C-alpha cells in the first residue's frame, strides 16, 4: 500500500456529522501525547496533515482524513490526560461509544502505546472496549528510537503480557522520527483489504 493522496474531511462530535459515503475506515486511538498525530502524518507523508499539539488532551473531536480517495484514516480523541474534567471525560466516552457502536465501515483499530512504558489501565480498558465491539486491533508501540534492541524486546514482552494479546495480534514498533516500522504497520492494516494497489 502506497499512500499518494490524503486530505482532511471533517471533525465530528456526533454520528450525524460522519462521512456518509460508506468508504472503509481505519481508526487510531491512544493516550494523549503518545504520538498519534505524528504517526498519521508519517504514514501519509504529510508533515502538517494532522496538527501536532504540544498540549496533551487537545484533540477532542473525531477527525476523518480521506486517503487515496478510497478509504479513511480516523483520528480518535486522546484519553488519559489528568487535567480533563469529569464532564469532558464523560463527553469523550459517549463520543467514542457512538463511533464504535455505529460504524460498520470500521475495519481495524490501531491502539497506540509508548514502547517505553507499561500499558496503563486506560490502555487496557480501551483494548477491551475495541474487542467488545468486535473490531480487529493492532498494538502500535511508538517512539521505538528511544530504546535499544534489548530494551525493545523486553518491553514488547511486557506490553504483550499486560494486554494478554491473543494469537495473531501483533505489536508493531514505530518511530515517526526515523520512519521505521511504517511499512510493517501499513501491511498489517491492509492485509485483509481489497484496497491494496
């Protein structure tokens, strides 16, 4: 899969605002500041397609990006930022549930975690939520350039055990900075898709 074209379509807070063309979707979710925006920019070879914020918890909307004029990348709001009020957290939960419950176009969810850290309770909850709604999930461990090979192997084992990953569920290590792991992620996301070109 080669991404040649990408464009921002809409920021949505409710299902009525989602695209209605029934193109398939691939969603990205993770804790605030895990590198979600940077990853989408790296995958699309666009430095500023997604705004990268220095303030964790900034993304409060569901952002849809049309890729190769044939499918969508969906940037879901980051979670787990302490300064977000309980009211905001409740809104986030409703927004996410509405998306996951009502989106048959959704093919796969990339759940991002920091490769240097043990997944948090929020990460585990998110993983369980994705599985509960019946979607395929791929664990994307970001910032791999921060660890040497031995540390990476050790931390991948910890991530796998913490999530209790099932057979066939992969951890893909990514560095948006060095663009390593990008091809592996694209292959994983599209391996069951007819969108391959």
